[in-house]
């Protein structure tokens, strides 16, 4: 804490930032989550305010080009996180109930509008993906192995696939779908690879827990990955 600022702090300011334990003679500093800085405290909203903020959140998410977290949205509209989450849940339910062509979904720790899976086949025909955006079967297979076995090294990937996989790993790194994360503590210290936030966004996943269940690594859900890739 800046010493100069403490000169002007009142006793109430001091009490708000520190917890005193008189029995032990200790002072504990309250640490605020950096994401919650400049986020207002909770307050009750009247129906008119609820409608206004719900519409504002809808507009922001419609224009956003990436998932936005509750903390980010709360800070942008200057509303507390509790009400922000309530309004987001309300929007999600509203789009599901109206059987809309677009839905609001939790992706990669944030919220984002995406098209409904019900229209996926038709949309693929109309909006054909660019060839350089598509992943080959071998790259998808490598990605699926990393998804379910991360953190994992290149030698371990090659042992599972039975073929050289360096080019596939390189492609996934270039597309920012995986990233290096430390080294395995074995001779040679090979690099460990994990999936990225970009991977979750590309495949419309809230977290890795949303991946299809896998009983056997030989039965990799490549079709599921391909279907969500568009």
C-alpha cells in the first residue's frame, strides 16, 4: 500500500482494508480479487432497472468478439456480480425457451452468443469454412489425445498414435489451440503440452469437463470435435 495514501486514510478506511486480531496482536490484510476491482457492491434492482441492464448485457454480448466473464461484464455496466449473473442466467433461459436460432452459452469462463446446434448442418452448407481453417483428421486426432491426456509430451503422443506427430503438434501450436506448459521431470525433460483458452472458444466449451466422456483412448470422439469446430 502506498505510504503517502495512508496518511490521508480515516480510521474507517483502515478498518475496511485490515482485519485486527486483538487476541494474537495480528493484523490481516484483506486481499481483493483483481477481477473484482471497480465492481460495485450488491444492491436491489427494481423491475425497470432489471429490464434495462438485461438489454444492455444482451447488446454488449451481441457485439463482443470473444466470451466475456461475469466480472468483466459487471465492471462494464457498473453493476454488482450477483445481479449480473442473475441477468445472464435470465437471458440464457429466455433464448432457450424461445427456441431461437442463437443461444447464449458459457464458454471458456465467459458468456458468448453462438448459433444453435439444431441449424449446424444448414449453416455449414451456407457458410462454407475456409480450407485453411479446417483441421485434418490427423491433427484432430492429435488434439483429442492432448485434450484427454494433458499435460502430455510429444513422445507420449507419438506412442499413442504410433506415428511421428511433430508436424501435427506444430500446427496446433500455430493455431493457438495448445501451448507448452513446463517440462516433464524425466531424462531429456520433454515439453508438456496443454490446451488453451482459444481451444475452448473454438469448440464452444465452457471447460474441459464439457468434453464427451471417453472410455477408451482408442475411441477418440473426432466426429464430435469436427461438428463443433465450425
